[in-house]
């Protein structure tokens, strides 16, 4: 499968492109990235929703797929966790807006599926060196109402407020 296999104009609207080969040979897996904790940075040439047949007897599934600008890299099926990571990195949830952007992909040994540690791929910012694409919690400063009375800074009275 390459970028000529589907047209970006048909991706979200018509979904007529049905792929029928086996999943393992056609799509990017953690093994393609390298050993655990290996990372590659790739440029998205096209992304969108297409029908993919995994030959699981359930028929074609509508999936988000990314095609890469760099030669030799297989298409990547974007699952919900990676979709959220990519949306956070690129600032848009719409896969059509991802074209031309670079993202990093980590082979993470600690990825869980169905309650078991299986390893997998996690998206991250291309400049990210550590943390393997985990969503970071925002550091939240305590609000004034959550402070103890002794921790609150009272405004200093100015000359007009003293009578």
C-alpha cells in the first residue's frame, strides 16, 4: 500500500477503498520501529479514514491510516490513544490537517492491550527525547480558595483604604 492506493479527497467522504491483504504484512508494527525504546521521526504525507479488511471475518473496518513521506515505511493504523497523542502534538483532531507534519513514533515495551502488556507504538513530538509519548499531566497551581488561611497572601493596604 502506498500513497497512490487512495486519494485524499476520497478518504473521509467515500471510503470505497477496501484493502484485503493480511494486516501483518501491510501495516507498521512495533518491530518495524526497532528494539524497545527505539524512536523514529517521520513526515505524514497523507492521513484519513479508509476501510481496511483485516480478514477477521468481520468485514472491512473504518480506520484512520497515515502514509509517510519517507520511503520504505508502511502505513500506520492510528488507534484512539495514538490519535489523542497526535492531536495533542499537532493541535488538531482532523487527520486531513496532519499532512506535511512530522511526528515521532516510539516502540514502547509497556503498552497494554486487553489488560496485558504487549508492547506497541506510541506517537510523540519529534523533538521529544524521553517519556516515550506519554501524555503529561499539566502542573496545576493551587487556586487561592484551596490554600489554607495561613498560606494566603493578603493584599497590603494602600493609603486610601486606611481611614
